[in-house]
């Protein structure tokens, strides 16, 4: 897992969960899935010792934007969905899951889950940041 300066890492013995706030679209899959781990009222808001690595990995994979990621202590990372899927919601956001290479202003990024901007107004291109019409 790359160490992006915009990511915050939360480490437990068997798993490290990373969070990139600027990509979070507040789908709340994490909070609903493991409220004892993901609690926005606590600091730190991610407490990975409160669940097993398998439970954490399963809930992190629900994050549609890819703001949450994980790496297991043995070095294993998330396996991409196959086949790759793309869906567009009513406002134009594109949710993509699979083995992805996303071209960003910083260069290509390997991803497994993203929500891409469909209107072209995101300040975080190509990712949606909810500032444009497709994020409303």
C-alpha cells in the first residue's frame, strides 16, 4: 500500500486501515458496518483493534469511493473484483470496482474502488468530491 501524505494510517496487529479524507463521500458504509471501529465522535475515529482483520477488510471493501483501504500484516492487499463493473447514478457519478489504473494529475494510480466525477467540476479530478452537479 503506497504511503500517500493525504492518507492517515490506523494500525492493528494483523491489519492497517488507511483513510484519505478528501476522497470520502460519506456513504457511511464503515460506520454502519462496524460502529465500534469507525466512530466519528471519537479520536482517533478509526480503532482497528476493536474488530478482527477479516471483519475490517470486509467492511472497508464496502467503501465505494476507495477513501478507506487496507493491507494485511502479511503484505496482502485487497483483491480487485472481477469482472470490473461501472455504474452511473442518477446525478452522474461513476462507481467503478475492479482492477483499475486511474490517470490522475499526480500520475497513474492503481485502485480497486473509485467514484469518478461525471460532471467535470470536481476539484479532485478524476475523483468525485461532491462539489459539482454529479455530487449533489
